[in-house]
C-alpha cells in the first residue's frame, strides 16, 4: 500500500498531475510531528523555511488586470480552508519563486519579451477570459482554446481566468439587485444597454454590478439564483467561473521543483545537525520509512508536474516495477533535478516493496 500520508494523493486514469505539491506538505507534516515528539527547538526554523508557500510575483502590461489577478490570488483560499496559504504574493519579481504573466486577448511584443527573459518558473494567465468573444460553449470555451494556442506557441503553461469574479464582494444590496434581475431580466447585450435601458433596478446599482461582475458575471449569478442558489452558492459559482483555483494549481505545479529543493536542502541540514549534535533520535528519524516516503512524495510532485506519469500501483509487483523504472530514469539523459527525483522515487518504492513483502 502507498503510505497513509500519501493516501490523499490523486490517482487513477483520470488523474491530472497539475498542481501536485501535496508531497512537499507530507514531508513538512512528518518533520513537524517528529519535532513535537522530540521537543527539539533547533528544528523550528528549518520547518518554518520549508513550510513557506510558493511566493509569486504578478507581471504584465498596464490594463490587463494585474491588480485584480493579484487580489484574486491573495484571496484564493478564502472560501476553502484547505487552500489557505497556497501562494503568497511579493512585489519583488527577483524574490519570487514563480512569476505569473497576465495577458489579455492575445500575446503582445512586450509579453514575448517577458517570457523570453524569464529566469524562473512562469505561468501565463489569459485574464478577462469572458471577453474573448462568442463561440459554441460560451466565452470560456473560446478562452480555453486561445490559452491552448498560446501554450503551443510559447511552451509556457497558460490558463484562462476571469479574475474579477474571484475578487468579487457582493453585499446584500447587490444580491437583492441580482434577485430582481432573475424575475425581470435586463438587456445584457452591452454595458451601455444594461445601464441605460429602463429597469426597476436603478442605474447606479446596475453600474455597481458591472464594476463588480461585468456582464458575464451578472449573467452567471442570475442563472444560479434562478436555479435556487443562495448567496454562498452564488459566490462558489462565481469562483468556479473565475478559474482561480486552476490558476493556483498551475502555480503550484510550477513551484513543485522549488518545494522539492527545500525538502532536499532540509534533509542535508538535518543530517549535519544530527552529526554535530550527536542526536541519535534525529539520525534515526532521517532513515525511517515515513521520512523516506515523504521525500518520495515530494519527488513525485515534481515529475508529475512536468507531465511524467508515476505508477500508482499498490502491490509488490507495482512497487518493484516502479523502483526499477525510476532507478533507470535517474541514470538516464535527465537533468540533475530529475536524477535526484528518480532516485528518491526508487528509494521510496523499495521501502514500500519491503512493507508489501
């Protein structure tokens, strides 16, 4: 069996590897529990360093919605307690683990320069996805196609987003206005038509709705309310339409190597601390199954984020097959990062094989 701390990792034929940083968190949890048991204060700063969420700098031309994307990412965990702290924003691109390049409509020459000069992992966000034009399936379908074209052109992961919806804050007055629109539809063919046409919702409120949601968000909220949604459900619908969680998943995937390197650096520091202090408990901890499998899980996150599949079989044959495959992989024509990941996956698989036997 995969170790209990790896059980929540996604598996199965429908598994999409984007965003797999759970392995890094598994190692953090393992080390935190050991620190609590051993009451060793020297482990506290090490845990603090490796537990930091990926830092993100938001880049892009004026007018593409950098600030709105930043606000959406800052609030990304607000309605999902498990997601809190998944990313942190920094204004300094040089201090960031990952760059997010915000574009709108299409790549411009300035965007291409930013991509060409990227010196760390980067994710492109196609913001204002609701304004990409009409198509079968709606504007988001067209935006996904445009994002795929952008990725094919640049080789950089590209995600459509409607950042305005992720950062929307609807008070009761705006919600009441939306409920009126359910029973008395307004003209949403254009912003001018929505504001200027005669309607029971006063024009000032309609302008505020446009500022908060734009036409796509208004239509999405009205549709949800018409199906019986309450205010909380409307917020969930808008968040889903914003694609913010998908953006965060891509950021986490881009940051997976950063998180893994932190784990490997922590292992080296812990070995040094064990030798210098003569701490036998710490030395023993570093060779336990739980530690080896925690490092393996972090390595799995790196290779899966790069699009390399990992066999999730739980029997002895699968563990042996995986150990052999990743040992060969680590000795093949791959870079130092993937050599290290391959060795850690092989090592963890051998531990699992020993358990299975």
